[in-house]
C-alpha cells in the first residue's frame, strides 16, 4: 500500500497525487494578510498540495490542502519534521509561530525544537486556506444554538428549527460533507508526510489536535516518530456529542473561579465567601430567566447565561475578566444601567452579528463533527438532557444541546476510528480542564498503553504546554521530543505559581 493511503482507500493514489511537488512560496498573500506576515517573519514558507476528496475514489475529485514549513535552524542536528496542530479544528499553518522564539510570538523554552525540527503546520481540509467549506451561517444564528441552554421543550424546539435552517444551508455541499472527517484529515496528513519525503514524522497537537493525533497514530502508527498530545479529548467523544459529558467539569471550573472571586470581594463585590458568590450567580441567573435583560443589541435570556460563564483559562487575567462580567450581569439583572466592559461587549457583539464570518469556520467545524460519528435524533438529545437535569441543572442543557448534525443532509462515509494501541506517546493535561475533562484524558491514556501522561494538578485550564508556566511540563515535552525519552511512569506536576 502506498503512503498516503490506508486499507480503506481501496487502491493506490494516482500519479498526479503521488508524484506532485509542493512549490514553496512567500506566505503573504497581500498587505492585509496578518497571519501570512507572521509566518514570513518566522522564516516560514507556504505551499499547497492536492488530496483526493474521497480516498476510496482517489482518481476522482481533489481538493487543495495548505501548509506552512519553517526549516530547522540547526540543520546539522536536525531530527526531522514536527507537525504542529493547534486544535479547533481550525487553521493551523500559523501553529508554526507557537514554537518560534521571537518578538512575534513563540516560547523561549521551545526554541530548541525550532532549531532541531522542520516545523510544519497544515490547515485541515475545509478550514483556512484548504478548500474552505462555508455554508453561509450567520454568526448569531450559529451561536444561538452552540451557546444556548434551553431546558424546556419550547426553547429546545426553537434550537431544532434553527439547526434545520443551518443544516439546509449546507445541502448544496452534500457531495463533500461525508469527507470532512478527522479520519480523512489523517490521510491528508500522511500524504503530506510522503510529499515531504519523510519516512516518519513527529507531531504536537492541542485539544481537537489530540484526536487527530490519536487517529493518525492508530491508522499510521509505523510512520510516527514522537507524538505529544496536549489537553486530550476522550477518543470516543469527538463528533456530534463532543460536549455531552463536560457539564461536571464546567461546574468544577466555575467553582474554582467562585473561590477566586470570594477572595477578591473588595474588588468585585460578589460575596466574601464561596457560598455568597454562588448565591449571587444563582440570583442573577434566576432574575434573568424571569426577566431577560438587554445589553448592547442583545437580549440576554436565562438560556444564554451558562454559555457566558464558561471558563477555559484560570489565570488571574481571565478570572478578573469573568468577575467583571458577572458583576455587570448581576447589576443588569437588578435593573441597573450597565455599560458592558470590552470583554462582555465583544461577546455580545458576536451574538448580535448577522453577518457570515468565514474566519470562524463554524460550518466546517460542524461538518467535521457530523462526518466523524452519527448523530442521534433531536428527541434523543432532549430526553438525554432532561434525564440528567437534576444532576446538571446549570451546564447540563448546554453540554447536551442539539447540533445541526441531528438534521444533517448526509451521514458519515465510514465508521469512526477505534483507538487502542501500544505506540509511544506523551499526553499532557490539566486535572481540572473544563473542555477536555480529566475522565476523557484518562480514557485516551488507557487506550494508548505505550503512552505516558503528565498532569498539572489543580489547574482549571485548557491547553498546558506553552500556556502554563511549568518547568515540569516543559521539561517532559522537550526531553521527549528532543531525545525520544518518555517519563518512566505517569507523572503529576504541582503548579508553580
């Protein structure tokens, strides 16, 4: 079987795919291309290659995949190619910048990685510059589903109707939709490996990138040198039910913020104890549920409050912004005049934006989820949410919300990849991750029996390496990528600040 294929492909890739040469060029497409300018400043070059739309029909239609590469700055000690996937899913060519030490970004501790590896970022198919899929979804319409948490039938039916409208906008692309899966993106990544002339390559992925890495490891494990997966998703979660089991982790992260806010009552006035802050949040939610408030151009209902109280970063800066936001919502719920802070105003502006914003990749993200696994019926989503409502009264309706996949024009082209192997890998995570709950991180660790895990205890954040100041994590990641040495056992790191 030729590289770039797997047994599901059915036949060898044609010469026009197998023998193509990536023509590297300046990453800047124009004066307004900030991402391209940053890549160019980092010393990266960009290129494109053609991949089959459907690997089971490799002689059929093809799509364009966009990539960026910065050559190792110490070629005499080059270790190979390191593919960087920043998550989302979303454009990842600019992931190269995350590992480049310089004024435009990067991380000093990761400088040696850029010296020893060619750094490569690939926009997944249908995202960024890779044959983008855009169904024309207004930002407000999508967020009205993704960020709403109706617990009653009437509100739920409104989200189903909105989901049908959005799904209908993707019907013209039904011939492409089944091939938006993570499994197919893994095939694109292996084709890229072939075109780069590498027999093996290494990989560093965050969030959804951990699922792509795990799928690649399962499909093409003999072509992996070293693999680091940060903030790992449960390998059975990606798809229409990605957030289904996140309510408990979201609640725990909110409780951590409550503890933080109680210690700063002089600043925010939300309560001097954890119970007092929780009472303030509850009073705000109940008041807005009974009498919605209007801030800016958005009417905030009780259904929208849980989405506004999600956290992904437990830094003082992020928690302070949350404190200001809760204060503003609480004041508005009591009938006071409120001028939203820039953070809240920015969120609300998106909720009110009726324009299509291709840079967000909303329809491509949902297409990826719908192609990964089959969805349940709308009624199944409602019944699931109601069954768990007593245990998950605040975040449950949001975590278990219906998605357009429940009324999608087409189903997946093939089953999802079952993860289970003994290939080496390093898994990095935070014990209180609200996006990738620790139970899911453990599920991936159990599926990858040759892996080792490094967990930051007491951290309530999503994204650790290059985001959390941790010599323990940095050392483990860079030691493994530079030497191939995994920790001898799973590790727990204490926070260093």
